[in-house]
């Protein structure tokens, strides 16, 4: 697949259409990539929006049966610092909705080892796992085939939250990030890694995000306040999949 620079906004009817559009885009990208390469790498996002997408990919034969799941490596763009069986775990959500229902080898599921008592070590270990998977040399960035992202009402994406230290990380691939509003750590891929992807797909739905989405897409650039603005692929393409409810405040651009 050629990673041409592209910035698309696709507005769909509702949450179901959002997941269906994302599933179509992902399956298309997987099959285009696998025509030329031996495997496909995708970083999953967490939260609640992607759960429907993951379930669709695993249940709907028009997607499930179109993908050679054994050739896909699953990573996470971010994770909560909770055990993998915790209700808040992004890994648990993806595993329940999809991974446990498709024939993907366990070796292809690269979850963050959040059971480790030291969150810094969780991030370091994941960075090492990413380096090994992508066979990275010193200073090199992984080129993920696809990165899925969501956007919170506060404008965060992955676990890049407003005013947190991870926003300014330029060297590390994965960091532990203290999020004051949760009084908790998150572990997140950094902006340079996310922006090096061939394809980035934002999934945003719900009217509670409409104001933030307008700021992020059409407001002035202030990534400290709206970290989703950090996402500007260096050479790949960016697709904003948004539903009508979240798009309602966007000014029409001809
Ligand atoms: C997480 C996610 C996070 C998520 C946004 C949006 O760990 O929570 O990775 O970045 O994408 O919070 O979540 P929703 O799509 O559920 O609103």
C-alpha cells in the first residue's frame, strides 16, 4: 500500500456506521499490505467506541472471513495501568470483543505487561518488544501499518492527555504517563511513533465530543490543550471517521 499523505474526514450516520466504515478501511488496508508484505501491524485503541468495531471484525463474516488473521500483529497505542483482567483494561476489552474469537496466534498479540509492579518497567519492556518486532536500530521509529485512535472530550488521544509530560516526548517510543485527573498512570505510545504510521484512523462519535472536535479540526493549533492535534502523520494518511452527532459543529468546508 502506498502511504501517500492524505487528510480525510468521513462523516457517517451513527455509531454502527462508524464501526462498519472503520472495519471496511482496516480490512482493505490489511489485504492491500499483505499483497506485498508478510504481515500487518496494527495498534488498537481503547475506551468504549472501538468495542463495537472489534466485535464486528470478529463476528461479521464479510470482515472476519476476508482477513488472514495469522498474519496480523496486534499492539496497543495505550493501556491503563491495571492488570490485564481488569474491567478497565484495553487489552481485556479487545480480547473479549475480538481477539478471543479470531484465529490469531498468541505470539501475534503484543499486550503491555501491566502486571509488573513498576510502571516504568512496563513502558520500557513494551518499547523493547516494539523494537524487536520491527527490528529497529538505535534512533529508529517503528512504521505501524495502521494506528487506531479515539479522542476524548478533553481532546486527548491514546494516553496523551492535556498538560501531561508524554506530550513532549520526542525520543522514547513508549512511556509511562501520570494523568493527574485520574490520579493514575497510563502507558502510551508517543506522538513520533503514532505519526510514523502508514495509516492513522480516528474513530470519534457522540455529541459530547462535538465542541472539542471543532477545536481540534478547525480551531487554532494548541496541542498542549488538545493533544489530538499532535497527530499529523509524517508520511502516511490520516482518516477521521466521525459520526453526525460529533460532527454537528464543524463548519462546512467545500
Ligand atoms: C483509552 C483510549 C483513549 C480513548 C479515548 C476515547 O485508553 O481510553 O485509548 O485514548 O480512545 O478516551 O474513548 P471513547 O472512544 O471510548 O470515548
